[in-house]
C-alpha cells in the first residue's frame, strides 16, 4: 500500500554544493519557524565542529508539512570521508534530490552518491543550485550530469530525471530558467509529484530498522529510523533483532515523530514515517524492532569497508595526565566502543598491545573529527600516522587506490606532476581550459595521498582544488617516499628560550613558542635536511657570552608555524605520534630515548643492506 501522506527524501551532492542551505529554505517556507524568529544559517549543521568547519559531518533528518503531506528530509554530508552517512541515509528514503553546483558541475562525490542512489534504485530529481553565480554554466552542467548518468549505466527511466534550478540561499526554485517563481513551491510540488510515497502496511508485523542513534539528556539513547511496516505503540512489548540474537519483551520509554527540528512525543506511530524511539537497551544501528510474537528482521545495513587506519595509544608522554580527565586504557576503549555504535563507517580493533587500539575509517578528515571530538570531551591520548588497509588476493598484497581530480593554475602543473609521480601517481587525463587553469586526473595508491593535502595547498599557493574518489584495489606499489625532511627534536625537558630559538633559524622551522614546556624526544620543528636533529631548545645564554645588556631584545624571531590537528596528523612520520590533550597538541618521537632511536635506525639500515 502506498502512503500518499508521506514523502521520504534525501539530499545528496558533492561537498559545499548547497544541501544544508536548501534545507534551511524548505524549513523556513514550510512554516517551521515562528514569524520573526531568528534562525542561524544552516541550522541542520548543529554540531560545534560542523559550524566551525562549515561542513556537514553527520546525516540528520528533519520533517516539514506541505499541504497534507509530511516530507521527511535527510540532509547528508558531501565530503568523501563521510560517505558512510550517505549510504546509511539512503536506506530511509524513496527518492533523492541530486544537487549540483551550477558552476562546478558534477564532481567526484556527485558520482559516488549517485552510484549509491542507483544501487537502491531511487528516483532522482536533479537540482542545479547556485544559479546566481556569475560563473554559472547551467547548460553545460546539465549535459555533464547526463554524461554521468550514462557513465553509471542508468536505466532509461532514471535518465528521464526532472530538473529544477535553484538559488538555495534566496529560497527560490524554478521549473524553467527565468520563470517567475519567487519561492520553493516548484520544489515542493516536484517532490510530491515525482517521488512516490512509501510502500508501507500498518497491518503487517512492525518492522523498524535502526539507522541512526542519538542521545537525549532526558531519555538517554534514542534510535532513529524508518518504520517500514506496522504500528508501534507505547505500553506494548516488542522484540529486538540484533546481529547475533533476538531478545523479547522490550517496552519503549518514549515514541517520537519529527516536526521541523523537534521530536514530538506520541503514543502511536504509523508505518511509512521516519521516527525515533527510546528505552531499548543495547540497541545498535542495523537492528530491527519487530513484533514480540513473530519478529521479522530487515536486512542489516551494508556499507563500504574502511580504507585507512590509525593507532590510538594511551598517553605515555612525560606530561601525561596533566591536562586531560580521561586517559586510561579503559576510558579510551569505552569511548571508542561508544563511537562505533553511532558511527557505522568506523571500526575499532584490538592490537597486540592492550593500551593501543586500531581505529579504521574512510579518511583523514573523519579521523581528525573523531580525535577533535574526544579531546573536547576531556580525553588525552596519542595517535599514529594514518596507514592504508591492505588485504591479500591470490597471495598478493592489495592496497586501496584512488583517482585524484585536480584543478590548478597552469604554471603549477610541473611541480604537482612531479610530486604525485614521486608518490606513485600516474596521470590519466589532462585538460587545459585555456583560461589559465588546468584539470588533471591521476590514478594513485591511497597511501600516496596521505599527508599530501597541505603540501598541495602550499605548492599551489592555496589556489588548487583537489578531490578524490576511491577506486578499488591494486597490487602493492612498493615503498612510497613520504616526508623528505627530518624533525628537530628536543633533547631534554625544560622551557623553550628565545636564545635557543634564534640559534635554530638556519636549521629549519619551529612549531613551538618561546616559554613552551618541552620534553626529551618531543618534536619541536621541521628540519631543512632529511635526517632528524636533536637540539637543546632550552639553552640559556651563558653569562660569559654577554656582550651588552639588552642585546636579546634586538633579535626578531620568526613566529613559529602553529600546526592544526589536521596538519599535525599530516606532518608526522611513521616513527612519530601526535599527543592530543584538551589543551595541547604535541608531536613526539615514538621512542623518546635518543640512544634507543639511534640503535633502532642502525638495526633498520643493517636489515636493509
Ligand atoms: N551563491 C550561492 N551560494 C550558495 C547557494 N546555496 C548555498 N550557497 C553557499 O554554498 C556554501 C555551502 O553551502 P552548504 O549548504 O553548507 O553546502 P552543503 O552541500 O550542505 O555542504 P556539505 O554538507 O559540507 O557537503 C555556503 O557558503 C552557502 O552559503 C546559492 O544558491 N547561491
Ligand atoms: Mg551540508
């Protein structure tokens, strides 16, 4: 039975093409907010880190009422590292709005999300957004989208997608370019006419697939998902179908339906809607809630496997425990276990050492977001350089590959090509658009891109755009040279002095301010040569060297390079760690003892020769 009183849709696109902004417009124009209510831009980006970074990190749902239809909308992230959120969201919906920037056109993540929508056989409405851009090239972009559909082997039905043209920021949608529409009505009408209501049966046994978990300070863990079939009621008992077993006699402490940005408490829910419920212990994503007498679980959610891993260590640095609240093995383990309950694309594995955990995910940004979230919650720990996840096929080690798409100024082609070739990248396409910019495509082992982004931004002086797309596995490419500079390493505990910093001017670039407390083995800068250099950065001027008073004041120190978390993760080498606390980020050698590092190196050299 089709339920015409519901529509469930997802908004999918490449990063920054305007998904969350369009949801703002839909919320405003459907009367979700009171007249004159002040509403932030991109209200759905409610997490602190989403606001700070200006990107969506987790998929979230909202609901609006248009005429007599309730439209449930999933806003999804566009950054490739959060692709798992898109895959998960597509389980909830019967159609998708594919947003494409009127100037940028379809980009790698547009391809990824469209492919995922096809796998679920979802109808698509193409929304060309940012039509107000001075550099909009709407006809070309529409053609590029057709090409993409052909490329992904779309069916004839799929290729006959309807098109809308929007200025999401102003909240306007047009059926035809230049028509007189002044609001999003054409979009609402299109959703109603082109995307069908859910097929759902109130008389079937209940089937609710847990697709998202949230935490509510009043009721605790909240499970969100679609009630595919049946009715759910308060005070009745239900079965929880988990991965390995089914348990019975569960009752809800609350049932919710969505309205705008709020959850509304209800006593009964009907099939077809996207809903939330609380009160079920040990519920995880992928579980089904079904009838107590005759439970019928739905297939569990399948998503792509992780491609990168990082090791999370309990902090054993000399300054451990000074700045954080949670630092033991148990704390770190519990926190990571909690994370994988709601973050389906992450995995946590034990390692040979009890105080080290392997965290697997989709990319460095996803990792950085987890690390930053934990440090803000008061955790203290250390992380290693990210490495790729390999597997064996017919006795051969296979590693993940990526296609990287670059858009760079013409005069940077040489330097970028050289850098990527060194990292085993192979150019597969080059187009000179004739206006000073060039697009290039490389096929490259994912490993070669680890730590490349900041280098790329420096080399293109911030004018380069880089996107990447996972492209299967290929046989191991052998050694890939990584950072070709060494580290400046502190040789003792103490406070950084101006005098010592001045002495470093021709040795490399420092990362720390005068007055910072350092320890033996801490990385304090990047050397301008390839090997590490151990230095005394706490050195005071000897009295005998004093020439005249006040000479210290005349030296001007170059300000240190302050590395952000993302930059720290990119910078460290395999034998280094980032020490993360709520207050500080420190880089360090894994082995703090200088002599032990030396003998390790000798052993490695000996082993190679
Ligand atoms: N000129 C113009 N800018 C727009 C329009 N729609 C959105 N933007 C801007 O594009 C930027 C990205 O918008 P978001 O809504 O965050 O994009 P998003 O697709 O949700 O991004 P992610 O969730 O991170 O993938 C913001 O600076 C918006 O103000 C539009 O129609 N015209
Ligand atoms: Mg967004």
